[in-house]
């Protein structure tokens, strides 16, 4: 307002002008703060979008809430899953590099979607292998169930992927999955220049060994006995063997299962489990007869054939009183 007189009205006008000027300055500051806040939010969103491809989303949120923590490693009870494509070297020999990369990316997309649906964390890709864990950074209390559902979901999803492979004239993939459960150290592990959010511990080693043993036993999935014991899922299980994996002295029972086995297959597994208990009770002759019957009903049953040979061997030559049924594995 223009001040024309030096009286009370003029003073009021001058004061009003000062107030307007300060309000305008305050308004500009508010706009600046609002712009900075929006810019900061956009930057955070951008950082989240970039790093969630490499770092778990829960971990990113936790970092923004407490950046000073940097998630120093701590001990947790986690379920660990390893999966691998069998014969991948042979498959890669018959595909162009660009076709191979495209197929591998599509395969990973199928598998990772299943893992993320069960709130699992993809730790890393090791060539064509996937390492994942369940229970960190947020524990949900049902980690074995989630790992089992993820493994079965991956086996089921592989059918869809292989249908695409066949349509494109490429070889289908077969996979092996190992699942273990136990205490591991989880957190940021590495140096100031390169760190990984990962797990280290015996359970991770066991899961890796079980994945390798799937080839030995001719199954898609091997689960350690404590995973089965901790699980609340009402699904059928088949006892595979009792082994001491490479690097461990103690034996663990191994189990397998499949997505939605039909009643005939469930009955076959129950008969196999009874034969296994006869075997562990050292009734080798009776066990051998049961395994022979299983092979008569399914001549492709590799597990029954394997156990029949072993039971017949022990029936001819008693393994002695110190025998515990544990097979010591030398392969990784």
C-alpha cells in the first residue's frame, strides 16, 4: 500500500506493508522447504527403486529408519534354500549366448517370484544357482513352512517355464532344491568398499549339500529332518535316506515331497516309509522284499531300487552292532 501521510493511518499502512513482506518471505521459505521435502522423497524413492533389485526391500526400509545400525550381523534361526539347474553346462552348449541369457533371466523371474511370494530373500545368484533364506530381516515364525512352499512352488513354476522352452525349440530345465533350517549369522558381511547382506553358518552349508544330493537320489527336492519337524504343513513326505553330508559327522534324515501327489503316489510313499523303518531296524530281508514289491508297482522308482540293493547287501553280510544306518557322503 502507498503511504501518503505520516499519521496513524500512515503508520498502520507501513506496518501492513512490513507484514505483507514478511508473509511473502515466509511463503517463499515454505515453498522452498516443501520443494526440498518432495525432492528428498523422490530421491528416497529412486534409491529404493534402484537398490531393491539388489537388497531386500525390508532391509532398505530398516536402513532409512536407522541408518546408523547398518545391520551388524546377528544370529538367527533361518530356513535356507539352494536350487540349481541340472546339466546347465550341456544346455548352454546348444544355445547362443543371447538365447541362454534370455532363458536364464526368464527362469530366474519364475523362481524369484515364487520366493518373494513367501517373503523369502534372494541372497545371491551363483551362476545358474539361487540361494535364498527365510526369516530375516523380519522373522515371521513359520520359516520352514515358507521355505517348503517356495520349493514346491518353484517345482510347479518350472512346468510353465519349460512349456515356453519347448515352444521356442529349446531344451527344458530340470532343477534340484535343498532346504535346511538352523542358526546362522545374518547381516552385512564384507568390507567398507563391498558388502553383502547374506548368511553364514552350518545350515547354509547343509542346504547346499542337499541340493547337490538331489542328483544322487534322483529327486527334485531334499529337505533336512528338522525342516520337516518344524513345519506345520499337512503334506505327505517320503523318507529318502539318513546321511552325514560332506563336512559333518552327524547323520540327518532326508525327506522329499512333490506338489499335489495323487493318492496312488501317496500310498506308494507310505509303503516305502514302512520299508525304510524295517531297514533301520536291521530287518534287511523283510525290507528287501518290501522294496522289491515297490519296484514291481513302479519299475522307475530309483529310490526303491537303490534301497533294495543296499538291503540285499546287508542281508548277505551283517553290518555289525555299530551300524546306525548313516551313509557318509564324500561329494559336495
